[in-house]
């Protein structure tokens, strides 16, 4: 399939839009009418054709514009990309993983030609054709992690594994749900998750760490996470909170359908072969409420999830103040009918809105 | 989320291989080299990783972990070196006696429970006997990265010093060999005292040697996180015992020469596992009820967990007594 890449912005005039194709394949994160934390991991080995789970690194219509936005963020704040000295090998691992995956999964968009250590990488959508020496940093314009993640959607946390823990020792983080690589760099798994409410008491992180340390080569895993964002902003960082935080007060009953977005992260986990590090790609998908409710099942369910979410979680996810307005809007799309199990839109089998 | 529910099978991903060479190294040790049948490259691996070798020994499946000793930068070949254990349960004997070039075998993807700490300013390797194997891969990897390292290698005698000649010739000045029959011993205390700040020590060898290194390092003020070890445990034979598996709703008998994990597998229970050597934690199993004594042999459970009688690692640990009920 050839992807038509959008020319759009995630700031200023916010011209970001989801096409009908992108709406239908949106990774809706709620498999039932309520939500609570769980270590909801599964293997990352493909998924239904056309879904965001199908390829190892999903490329969609937002690719080129997202990469342009990343370049803008980095130009203003180079500390969004950091790699401690011992993580360079992991950077090469990541470069190889992405180049091999993308060239195999999207041969019409990406090509990788390897002749020993001499590699040629062609990225058609971004107009890149570079030849370099694998494992020789001097032959690339950036370090290996920065080079490849300037060309790959999603944030990347590269975690060193040692002393029975994972350490946030490298990353490219420009599309984050309000966390800072510059703040977290060098922290271990428990330290960087310290601000999350409830989950510690539930033992979630101990179990999650055990699971992640056992993610093995050739057997990647994935899960979804979600939050809410006003305006289609990729860069909701603590560094720029003074710019975007205020926008949460600009919601009105008239503009909420267009401005309020459900933000979903497709998180995947790969063991990196040469470094034994773990890479944690965090891919952000945004959808406006007004687009989401065009899928009747999702409209019904989102209303119920937002309504019944524990207060601590609505506070942590940053929408407690706007929850009443969100519920006023979403309740128009909940007719009380039961919903089918699972995350899929089920457009052909679920009834249209009955009010 | 449930985008595409799949049942996870126990163990790591597998790779089909052809035995490309069987090379006797000395009287006890043989090297086995593998290639992929289609000539495709192997997955790259990190030094210190092991692979689990699947053996079909006259209908009985044996799964033994061995350190990958080949150069991680060489994707054409995986190699292991196996010491013949005449008293063991038969895995090494099977490899030595039955495996020939051209044979097809199955390996697991590499799994690393003994990684190099890449922050280390210097790496000191302490090998005892066949414990040399992971260090061969580490040395190859660190040489490419231009890192500082040295190896101290204790062997019984010159004839059994696997790869000592190659290592000494290739890296004079970085490799020291110590022979038991010449009453030579690694001068551990002095060695530890003389290292620059930021040095990491790695030990692989017999249990006693590993304990000696950890104890001495602690005594000499080394931080625990700078001392790394790997000891593969082979399951030990023991008295047969009976186990009730409540989830599977069956009672099975663990024979003298098989592990609890192997007995479960023989009875068709898809129990989780990875290293099969008591180190990775994958096979940890809850004990529902017991009357008798555990023989815990793993490196995974904490002392208090072992003492509590609520957990067992079925890959290496056994039980003596009339009643054992597991949540499996």
C-alpha cells in the first residue's frame, strides 16, 4: 500500500488531521467499558493487516510531518536526545533493528543495502540516501541512535540492563506525555516511575520489571497506555508546560470535539542483541473526540471509561478539571447499549447510535 | 489490549542449525560449531550470552545451556565448547559421543544472564576450567570496542588448559594462566587491590571459586555491583519423588535422573523456562502445600524465599518427602 503523507502541524495552527483510514486503524486502548492498570503485555508479532500492530515499526500518514516536528523540538532543546557514553553500542543495535525492520516491512519506502560494514540507507519519504560504515560513528551526521530516531515516529527510551534493574541511560524523547528525559536520565525503573499513583501499591512495577528484564532476543512485547491532550500536540513535555498547560483552560463546550484528543501510546519492547540493552519505543497516536465518536462502539465506551475512572488517575493524567465538560460532550454518544468485547471498531456489527 | 492474542510458548525462540565442525580441544573438551542450513546469518549476540542446545537422545529430549564462545561479530557461526562430564546426567556425553558434522540440531536464541557492564573502565576476567568459554566472546567483543581488559585463568594442568595457547599468543601481556599441578593460584587479594576505580570483575568457574571471588572482593571493599558471576547449574540426580500439579490436575513422578521441570515437560505440561540452570527466574513456581524438605539449588530465590517453602525453581531444585503440591 502506498501511504499519502499529510502536510500538517502539531503546533501553531494545529493542522493535524486523521484521514478516515487513520481513524479506523486508531489503536483504541479500552477492551471493556472500564479501565484499571494492569501489566497488559502481549507479544509484538504482527497483528491484523492494516492495523498499527501489523509492522514492527508502524509508518502512517503523519510520518513526514512528525519528523519535521521532532527536528523543531531538537533545534530548540538538544537535551531531548541524550545517550550516556556506554550506550553507543545500543544505539547501533537500534539503528540496525529499525533499518532492517523498515526495509523489510516497507520495501517501497525504505531500502537497506549491506556490504559487510558498508551500509547504504535509502529513506524515500524523507529524501535521504546515505552510505556509512556500521559501528563507525564518524561516518554519520549524528550518533547512531539520534540518526535513526530522527527518521522514526515515536519516542525511544534505551534502557541498560544491569544489577537486576533497568536504567534510563539513553533516549530520544520529543512526543512525550509529560515526562522529561533530561530529568530521568540515569534513573532506574523504580525511580523514573516514582510519580505514578496507585500502581506501586498494586505491585505493578515489580511485576513489570521482572517481565521486561526477561524480554528476550527475537521475542518483542507490546502494550498500550493512554492519556488526554488538548490540541494535537506531540510535544507535551514538562520543559514546555508553560506553553501547553494553559491550553487546557481553553476548552469550551463548542470546541471540545475538535480540540480534545485521546492520546494513545503503543509501547513496544525489544531486546537489543549486541548490547543486551532493552529498547522501549513509545509511539504516540492522537485522535480528536469528534473523530473518535464516529465509531459508535468507541463513543459509548469512552464515555463510560472517563466517567468511572478513579479520581487519582484522572488527576495524574491531567484532565480532572475538564472531566465534567468531557462527560457532557461524550454522554451525547452513549445510548446505554452494551458494547462488544475487545478493542476493534466492529463497525459492521455494532449498532449505530440510538439517539 | 488484545490485538492478536497468542499463547506464549515456554523457552526462547529457536534456531535450526547444522553442525559444521566438531573439534576436539583436549582430552575432556570438544568444540561444536554451528551454521544455519540456508547459510543465513545468525542473530547478533552480546558476549556472555548462552544458547540452550536441544538434543534428541534416543527419544528423550535434553535441553542444556552452553555459553556462546564464538566472536559476536561473526554472524556466520555460533560455537560452544563442552566439557565431558562422565558423572553427569548425560547431555555432555551425548554431545561428545553422538553429534557429528552435518547433523541437524536446534538451538535457542541467545539469552544473556552474564553481560559485560559497558560502563566499566576496565574488565578483569577470572576463569576456572571450562568457565573460560563466555570470556572468549567477551574478549572478542571488548577488543573491537577498544576496552581495557585482562584475563586470569586457572586450569588443572597444561594439557587441559582449553584455549590457553591461543589466548596467550594473541594477547600476550593481558592473559595469565595458573596451573593447579604447579601449585599456582590466582593472587586474588593483590589483584583486586591493584585495580583502578571503575573496574569490573567477572568470574566463571566452579561454585567454590565463585564464592571465593565474591567473598574476597567484599573483604577488600569492592562494591557488590562491580563483581559479576555466572555458574550454570546442571540439575543433579536425586531420589524420585511425587508432585501434584493442581492447575494441570495431575500427579507426576520425578525420576532419579530427571529434573522436576523435565518431568513436567515429559507429562505434557507447558511450564515456563529459559536458562534451565537456576539463574533466570522464568520457571519460578508457587508451592501450594508441602510436607518434607526442599533441596533448593537455584541462584534465583532469596534465602528467605527458599526457607519459606513457598517457591521452587523446578529446573534445578528437588524435593524429599511425601507431599508436594505446586500451582502449575
